[in-house]
C-alpha cells in the first residue's frame, strides 16, 4: 500500500467518525497526565491529589479513544467525557492548568455535535467556481 492509498483510506476512516473531538479529548487527558508530573514548585495543590488526579485524565483518554473507535456510542461517551473533564478542575492541578480542561470540554462538545449522515462541505474555492460557472447541468432538477 503506497502513501497515497494510505492517505485516502485514512481520510475515509476519519470522515466516518468525530475525529477532531476524540483527538482533542485524548490530547486533553494526556496533557493533564503530563502536568501531574510537573515539579513540586510548579504544581498547584487544589482539591484531592490522590488517585482521582490520575483516574479522571485516564478516563478522558479512554473516552476519546472510544469515541474514535466506536462512534455509534459517541453521545454517551461525550457526556461522560464532559463530566470527567470538568471534574479535573478539582482533582488535577486546575484541569492541567486549564489547558487540558478546555481541550477535553471542546473535544466532548465536538463529539456530541457530530452528525454521521451529514453531506461533506464544499470548499470555498469550489463554491466560488460553481457560482462563476453557473449551476451544473441537471442540478436542482427533481428526480
């Protein structure tokens, strides 16, 4: 399989799932997990710093991966992910210094709002070209 075939198959795979939402959730959870290992003077001790500080970002990563690989259940996973993301405010250094919290919240909102049967958007360049050339032959006629 050459690189163009791989790229095309990845585009098709990515188009069938809320890819941006799942990726942002994974990145947000990973960022929070990384900030848990920050040097002691940098860490802000707010709330419970025990097991929950590692459990909630791990659940964010898990929800992000589940959204990517099981998009049929994205609504359930995104609701769990937003609750977990907001919970990291208390347990994980103010949500990974707010960056991980925001990545998780935006990612879960994107996953929740994703529609699987939506028509692909046309690029701005293609819309301009169609406007200049006029409607395509047969476009707009009822079948």
